[in-house]
C-alpha cells in the first residue's frame, strides 16, 4: 500500500505557525539556512534523516504563496 511520506504547511505568518505547532504538538522546527523553509520533525530522525518511528512522517513549513495556498501531502508511489 502506498503511504504518505511528507507534508508541507503553508502559512501567512510562519513565525506564528511555528509557535503554534511547536507548542501544541511539541514538533521540532528547524529553519533551513539560506531558504525560506522550516523543517518540521514530528518524531526523531536517524542518520539518514528518516523518522525513527514506524509509520511516522515529518514535513516542512513555508510562507503561503499563490502556488502553494494549502497544505501539500506527498504520497510514495512505485512509478
């Protein structure tokens, strides 16, 4: 069965969204240097940056734009 492997949350106010998701869910948030993108870790990762808990997914957060007005869900498929 194909699985969800990544999510992205666009936000009008990224700082506010980071505060909300970090405090509400305890997610780890890390800004990517040189990019307007925040890595969102819902669980810890291994040396290859993959979630250490089976079935868990991590994602990202960025400024909402006309190209990305709503959340993005990435599903792993064979082709």
